[in-house]
């Protein structure tokens, strides 16, 4: 049984729309994790591509997934080559939702409410997301305060979140109301710029399946193993018992690796097609790209089902 929680930190800056405080956010979280290096395992990718994220997800039983960078609704800005492109998060969400050990997703980027609610619907016990634009500096500070409470002060999830919100709001021009309007400079926005003078609300919110998750502490994990707060998680945990893992044959692993490789290759091709579709001005070619994108999405869905069937067969 897994005895250490695994925290996956994925950061993706954009040289064209550079986030000055993103490196500070990574460093501050890293420093807090250092004090628990004997009790917590950390996977970190600072220039995280889609392939990087999938490789970590495939190879570990993540407890917390933290993303910092640019986002916009269902798109996540990830590096590809020398620039960043908007990646549709549907397939990433499906992969995250397949992890029985995953308890919390923290999307510290602009306009992640749609992705957040999708993850909740797919069974993730708790997700922190945003409803509008966010300040780079405030995003960095809020995540620091959250992990300060959750890791150093050993607060529960709910207590750590309230600690972060209270401390952040105390610094926003003395305002006490979480939804007061503030102005964010263009260079500090972790997402697109709106057309109305960038007047926005403080947007972070903690969503959850069951209020029991609010009492969850990482030290509980280290004592009892994975905690499950949803039927989704419970079912996956049942399929990943110690006995099932021992019966997992080399042949099954080869089948899984082969199917996962197909999935990764198509996902990479899909990302290229999505960028081409966004850049294409000709309507005919744009329609052609759209058909190819739809075809690749269908292929990915089939492989995802194939992966799930292989897991079920090999764990019986």
C-alpha cells in the first residue's frame, strides 16, 4: 500500500506572456515541501508539456495535482516547441479522473471554472479553480498561504483554504469581502484580457464532492493510506488492492504500455491540429482541420476505453 502522498507540481510559463511570479510560486511551494521530504514525494515539471504531464500521471499514484500558468476555460497553455499553445483539457481531465489516489486538484490559472466543474463531475474529491482573471502575484501568494496551512501548520483542507483566503483578502486594499472588485495590470494576468478595463472579482473557490473532504489532512494519508470520499474513488481503490497489483503480469504491462503509447502519440498529433486550426484563416482548410480533430478525439476515446478494459482484465 502507498504510504507517502505524492504531490505533482506542473508549471508552464509563456515567454510571450511571461508570468513574473510563477517561479516564486514554484520555489515557495518547494521550500514548504522540503520540510516534509521524508514523508511526501514530489514530482515537479517547471516547463511542463502535455507529454510531461501524461508521463507523470501514467507512472505515479498522485495525491495532489497543482498547475500554475495560463488557462482559459477548457484550454490550458502548455509549451510545444518554442512557444505555448492552448491544449483542450478534456483528455487531461479524463486521465486525472482515472487516478484513484487523487484527492485534490489545484488549478492556479485564469478562468478554470469550466474545467474545475468537469473534474468534479468526473469524481475528483476536491478541486480549487477560478471563475475569471487572476493576478499573477496574488495567485503566487494564495498558493503559498494554502500550502503553508496544509503542510506546515498541518491544518485540514478546509481550514488551510480558509486561511489562504483570509490572509489574501487582508492584503487586497483592506477589503474584507471576497467578491470586491480589484484591478489587475495586464502583465500580471494569468489568462486572456477582458474588454472591460480588467475589472474582476477575486475568483478562487474550493469545490468538493462531499464535505468530509474538508476535514482531510495529509498526515491522515500517511497513517491510513489513500482516503476515498466518492464512489468513483472507492471503486478504483477496490480494483487496486495489494493482491490485484501482485497478479498484474508482465504481459498486461506490455499491453498497457502499447495502448498508452498510442494514446500519447495521438494526443500529441491532436495538439498540433488544434494549433493549426486556430492559426488557419481559410474556412475550407479550417473545416478540414476540424474534421481531423474530431476523428482524433474519437480515436482517443476508444483507446481510453481500451486502457480501462485492459486494467480490468489484468486485475481480476
